[in-house]
C-alpha cells in the first residue's frame, strides 16, 4: 500500500472500532482473514513453529503471535504492545435520568479526555450488552447505535459571561450529561433502545459497557490530504501499525507477538490490562508448549526478548511550541518517535533506543525523540508496567499526533506507513540481546 492507502486503511480501522470490544473484533477479523486461528484460554494449547494464533481476554484485549522457527527459549520473543481503549465518556450502569423535561444518559468520565471537545458533537453509544438467556446464563452482544442519539450542548455565552475571564470549567457530574430525548412519558429509555436494537425483550438487558463515540467518520485533510483527522488515534493507530506489521512480517527465528491491552487510560489495573496477567499467561503457555520439559525455558525466553511499547506521542504544536523541551520537538510526518524519561515514566534505555532506530533505518524511516520539559509532569504508557510485570527489556515509542485526548485527533499518513514498516523490521531483525 502507498502512504495514502495505508492512511485510509487506518481510517477504516478506526471507524470499525468505536469501542475496545469493536476494535478487538476488527483485529480478529483481519487476523482470521490472514489464516490466524483463535485459541481458547480454557483449553490446552499445542503449538508448532510457524503457527499463527491469537487469544482474546474479556472481549477488549487481544494477543496475536506467529511462532518462530526456533523455540522461544532459543530465540526469544519480539513483542509489540499497544492499547485498545481511549479517554472519553462511558454510560453509567443506571443511565436514564430526567431534568426539566428532558431525558438524559448519565455518563462517567473515563480517563482524562479534553472535555471541551465533547461538547456540541454528534454522539452515539457503542460497546457490549449482557443479556439473560433462556437457560439462566448470560450472553454478550455487541452494539453500535445508529444515528446520533446523544449530544452534550454548550451553554450559550449570554448565560455564561464568566467564560471569557475564567475559561471553560465544566463540572463532570452536572454538565457532562448527554441529552437523549424529550421526557414526555412516551420516550424509550436506554435499556429499551438497546433491546430494540438487539431484538430482545427489555427484561433481558441485564448490564452494559457503553462508550460514547463521535459519529463523524475519519477523514484525510490538509492542503495535500496527508493529514488524518480521526477519533481514538490514541491508541488505535498503534494497534493498526502493530497488526499491519505482524501480518506483513516474514518468517523469523524469534516468536512475533502483538498484545493490545484494555484499560491503559485508567491505569491498566485489570485482568486484561497491562498490570494484569494476560500477556504473562500467554507467553508462559507458549514457552511451555514449545519446551514442555524445560523448567528454565521461560526465563531464558524472556532474557532474549524485547518489547516495543507503541503509543501515540506529542507532536509539537505550532501555537504552543514552548510546551515542548526545545531539543525534543517531534513533528507530524517526520517519523516514529522514541520516548524518553529519566524517572521511568517511559521504559526506554540506550540499547532499546538504538535497536528501534536501527529498525527504522532498515525500514527507510527516520526517528525523532521526545522528552518532557523539566517543569511539566510526564504521562506514561504500558511500557514500564509490562516491563516490570514480565522482566523484559522495553523501548517506548509512538506515532506523533496533535490534539491528544480530544474527541478528534490528528496525525500524518507518512507516519502511519513509517511506524508499520519499523515495527515490521523489529519483528524480523536478528541481533538481540546486545553484546557487552
């Protein structure tokens, strides 16, 4: 694919992933179309060199791998890590509420979104619904409500004169509650609407995990249409790049692994998050399947492994350039970004940085570097969490974007292609660990 075509492919991928559950479904579909087979965590695994398999935990986290020509104990893992969730609004368990003649949908703030960007947008809900079945069990169904049933309207400036002096400071409980319908006694509540959409009785709807999402599709823009404007680039862009790299990579001695965890935006503390056991469980079982009689095999495999933690990175903003450390100002379209922090908010060290730069050179790409200003706090990623959980050397990288955590973010199609190609080189290269 050309850069423009790969940018359009990312746009289609983002549009297909309005929630982490939908994103994982989209990833699984692409994997299966390429011959990958789904494994069940409740069943024994038997794996051979060259096997292509994937695992899903709780619907919103996925690990996919291609077995190497040699066992993990002999050649290690080449890992790519990303996350499927994005900051925004999530419907409360009891979501229906009324105010002054209107029906609204109560929402919690998830992560740290730029709240002002969620106002005056055409919104809907997507996610999964728990349904009671006739046998007394529970089944799960995906849902993505059509149209734009939700909107958070701004207050007119005529009624909010202090806005100009004090700035926009919405109260998360009172002001960020999307409107749903007029409350005249005949309108459907959320449970009824979900039941209609899923063609079940309202009594069958026993729970839901629903994410508010923008209805405007991703689009290319800028004078030469090389910018991509889209929701959830943080971090579906990295899921897409990692998946593209895995599907395009050729055979290699190490076992290639892509993991996409849920819950990064809220600290990763879950069974399927980076602090949980998901990836550790998968890697341990893969090693055991390849070296079932060697108790030291997994420790040996981890010592030969390297994780590239791929998230988005802060591109320098032309109107706020002073917010960047002067020597670390990544630009859109100038290549993948290696992220550094002396206090381990990012897990990058010198060997990992050198490795990723070499992979970029193999792919014909340049790298940029990001380090936060000394007088500003630094965000973090799954990199340090996964490194500590697994004991695997890690480098944190990212695709440069603007408007991070907005309802609609911005990146460059050249960076889409460069990141995918660099991650592919990471999966195919030999020479790790470095010599001392």
